[in-house]
């Protein structure tokens, strides 16, 4: 595979007809990160994505890219709305896995003095782990309403207020969702899980705003140095996983009917405008709505936990909620003309620039808050979307640091007590439902998030606003 260096943070794999590529691959990475990326099959997967019918522009690899199912995680691809395809693997199994940043009126000293009490309280109020049964009990009819209304249903039923919706991508509810396209098995898996965190790399972290790099934008976002904030990372739980499983099977069976041949069966896809494509998108949107409702429920219970510890004067306000496993219909100017495309973002975050009409009015002055978690032992970043993303990446950037070590490798030879001790010596208290929840997410399993962010900033895709460091972590 020949990789051409364009500049220090951009590299291209040219379209190769012998590999059935319909487009180039653009890789955003510095030399060190590129060498890390080469260690798995993620670039091969990005090349395979470039073979999808109807792709517009290059198949894109963000600096956090690593190997996934079909599409690489950290991959972006736009498909022509009328002639392109939709691929469930291009969204992933955890539909609308996303991040929600909440600011508080508490300082580091306040929280450190009661951090164990706080973490224990949240751990009781927000269930986590692979199963995880939430406090919120709903019936089948209510679940269908959640699937079609998303976070709006939560707010209408007392789990938040309208301000929470205003500061959420899509206001927490995608139109075009239809609960009838979600299987009964998916509904069975999801119904008990509203208000739960899940397992794997999902987390709830209390973080301190460690550094402000753009004071004006940080002020608009309502964040300041020394302030405690909370980052919530989770998605659509078993419901979204089952929707993806169901849809992959349906797409795989349908491809022959549409004469689609691909280099990797995990890329199973169907035309966007086909009955199967429309059904998947409807079910995907319903899964996304479930995820927004889930994060809204978690925020509601989190507010209760914090007030139990710090009293009624404690305030928690949503800064923004963004998803990073989604396919969305959007419009761009590409090669001098307007194009309507379906943007697949798998492990990639929307990063709309200042002035975009889909942003809350106050953020149209700055660009969208872009939330990039690192690992439980390092840092997370708040960025602002920039025009470079609109011009080059269909309004997209990375979603995290990106794994460099498999979960099996991360567990191997490590002692959980020693990992806890190292984190506590760094001022980070960790509580997990399982031993593996800690071992699989050790900081060494990830790229250096600061280095990843530097690539994004140098490429002009987003600008640095603030850096946050963890002090208390809850894992599944």
C-alpha cells in the first residue's frame, strides 16, 4: 500500500481501480500516529470503504482510527443521497454512542473533599455493566414513544427541561424514526436499560477544567479553569446492538438483488433509496433517539446524586451532547456544487463551524462544541468546529484517542490493584462494576490524546478550547 504524504498531518492513498476503489483515502495523522495506525488493518478497511457505490469525496481516516467491523473506527464516508448506499457497519453496533459534557458550579477543592462519597452515590444511582437494569421502568408503548421522540420524551416526563434539548445535537431527537422497524428482540434488550451506562469504554467521569486555550469560546461554552465538569460516554445499549445485528443480516441477503459486490462482507450495504435502506435508517434513527433518551436519564439521576452530596445549590448544566456513531443526511458544497449526502461517522464526531444553522444560537458565534475523551488516566478535550471540517471532512473530526492495544492485550499481565493504585497516586479515584472494566481501559491501551488533538488542530478541522483531567471515574 503506497501512502503519499501531502503535508505533516495529511496523507493520501490514491484511488486504485485494481482494488475496486471509487475514491482516494485521506488519512489525518502525524508520522508517529501513522506508524501506530499501520499496526492493524484499519487502513485496509478505509481502502475497502472507498469501494462503496456512490461514495462522494475520499474515504477518511481520522487520527484515532483503529480496526473495527467493516468500517474502521475513526472513519468517515459520505454517500450520494440519491445514488449511494447505507452500510450498518459504517455506523456500528452501538448506534449513537456519544458524549455529553455537563458543567457544574463546583470547584476542584469542593469535589476532592467528598470524591469517594460522590462516586459511590453516582455508582448507586446510575447502573453500569454489560446487563445493567435502570431505575426507569417503562412499558412497550412507552418504549415506542421513546424510540420516536428521544430525549424529548424524557423531558416531557420530568427528566430534565427544554434547555437540555437545546444543547443537544438534533435537539435529542432525529426525525424519521419509526419504532415499527425495530425488532421485538431489540426492544426486549433495550427496555430495561434506560438510564444505564453500559460496559467497555463507556464511562462517567468527574473532570477538572485543567487549561483554557481559547478564553472567549470557553466563556460562551460556560467553562472556566478549576471548574468541575462531568463527561458521560454511552450509547444505545443492547437495543442499538440488536438493530445493527438485524440490519447487517438483511443487508447481506439483499446485496445480490442490487448487484452489489464488495471486498469485505462486513461492509454489507443497500441503496439508501431502497426499502431495506429506508427501513435501516428508520431503525437507526430510533436507536439514536433511544441513546439520547438514555443520556438524558443519566443526567437526571446524576443531578440527583450530586445534590444528595452537595445540597440543592449544586447546579449541573448541559454544555452539549454529540454522537459519534451515526449516519446523517446533510448538505455541503463539494467540488463547487451543492451535494446532499448521507455522512457515515463511525467513531467520528460532527464538528460544524460557526454560523451553521443547526447549532444553538449561541454556538453559531463559535462553532459547535466538539467533545473528545481520552482515557481514564489522561485528559479529555473540548474543541470548536472549524471551517476546515466543512471544506474537507463533511463536518467531521475524531471521537477520542483511539485504541492501540486490544482489550485482551490490555488485560494481559496486569493487576487491577496496581492499576487502581497508580491512578489514585495520580489523583484519580476509579470505581468499576468489573475488574476487566478497569484493565481493558488502562491509559496505555490508547494513543496520546494530546497528540491526536494536535493533528486535528494543525489540519484546521477544529480549534482547541479547553483541556480537562479526570479526578473520579465510573466504569462498567
